[in-house]
C-alpha cells in the first residue's frame, strides 16, 4: 500500500485544512469527525484498522477538522456553519472529478448528508456509520442532562495532566475497549485539540438538526449503527434509515462507538461496506507481514507458552524490551492478550501450510 500524502488546503476564510489521500480504487471521501489526526491515527490501536481497510480498497481521502489534528488549531469559528464548505474545499483541493462515495462517521454524517443534498451529481453513494440528524442538545431528557455535565468537566479539566476529566468523556466511545485503547484515546484528545477549542467543538455537535434534509437525499445510502452505541443512540441511526428514501440499514452488535478490530461487528461492517460499494473483498495484509524480524522471533517463542523472562533469556534481550515488543505485536495483530496472540499465530501458521 502506498504511503499517504498529507497536503494543505486553504478555505475562503483563511483556515489551513490538512488532508490526505492514500490507496487505489473508487474514490471514498470521508468527512471529518470528532478528534482525528491524519498521522497519529495510523499509529493508534483504535483507528489503524479503519485506515488500513479503507485505504486497502479505495482511493481514500480524509481531512482533519478545523481546530483539530494537523489542521489549524487557532481558528475563531468551529461551528457547524463551516462543515459543508470545509468538505467542499477539500474535495476541490483533491481534484475529485468523478462522483465519489461519501463516508460520514458520527458528526460526519451531518456533513455528507448536506453535501449529498447540495451536490447530488458529485456523489455516487452515501455511507453513514454511527451518525445522527439531531444533536444531543436537541434530544432532551437524560442525554441532554448528561452532556451538560460532561461539558462542565471539559471546561474545568480538559487541559489538566490528570486524565480523569477526559476519561469520563472518552470512555463512552470505547466502553468495551482495553486499557491500552483507552489510554491512547485519552492521549489523542490531548494531542488533537487545545483545551479552549474542545468545548466549542462538542457544543457545535449538540445544536445540529438536519431532519428537514433527510427526505431530500437522492443517492443510494447505507446506514450502519451499533445497537449499544453509548455516544449516539441507536434510534438516531434508525431515524436516518427511516427518513432517507430507500436507505439500507445494518444493525451491528456492539457497544463501541468506534468498532474495534477483534469484534464480529467490525467484520460485518467491512462486508456491508464492500457489498454496498460494489468493491471486491481483497485480503488485507497478513499481520505477520507487518511484524519486524525481532517481533516475529518474540512471537515464535511466545507460542511455546513461556514467560517474558524466558523470552528475554532465549533472545538475549531485557524483559522491558520484550514488553515493548509485545505491545507492538498485539497492536499489529489486533489482539489484546498473550492467549489471543498465540491463537492467531497458530491460525496464520496453519493457513501458510494449507
């Protein structure tokens, strides 16, 4: 797979937006969503499998939202008013001259729906995952109360060295995540947005209401939503699918707002996206192909069921080095424990012998 190319587009109000393209195939343009980082996402145990899947099957174009990631942080206006025009800016900079598949994740669904209604001739298909047409501040009830409490925590402690303030917020994105994934997501918050922009960014998402646009969508649409999503209620996905003419709806069995690589729901998501897009399922790179020579050595010894101390003694390295390499092995293999790594390594070995 080719390395992504990061470039800068300039909006009419002078904001620098970082965008990237990687992969080959039909163009898939992804709208910005909550806290991304064009470079850091590729290193993460939370988003990397998304990047590899999409770049492995599409000419994948994405961008960091104004105020976030590699785009300008010091901007005056991060309101919803800019979402559509910023996506138009990136599409122009990327010279997308054929109808593209649009992907909207979470808040990104709002942007791609607006884009599809405004420019139907530029859109071939619409994919909405974990999306909504009505922001949390418009839904009322306990959800509104909860988010106002979260806003206060963000206001008081987002920039603090104590991650508990961010943890309260981010734990809803990965309720079934591992400690490593949660630690990474908390670190993403710190790296991706400044304390003074975190609050207006989340507030902007609360005021959204595009229900009047849903029946105006005229392109084939796929809606996918996790049944137990704790960030965006399942009913919001049902609303999108019910009010967008002819939309297909796929229910996913997960509580995570960001699907993880070891979930059956992730496999269901990938297959549904490829079927809908008309793209042939290509095998993704084997995890073993991504391991370094030392990591493969450690995995071979690990498969014998030995301790870190024994691995270190066998390979003449320190236990700390073993732990560091194992963390990398787990991330690349999409597993969270020694047992899972051993089982997956056994499967890869048997597959290679067939």
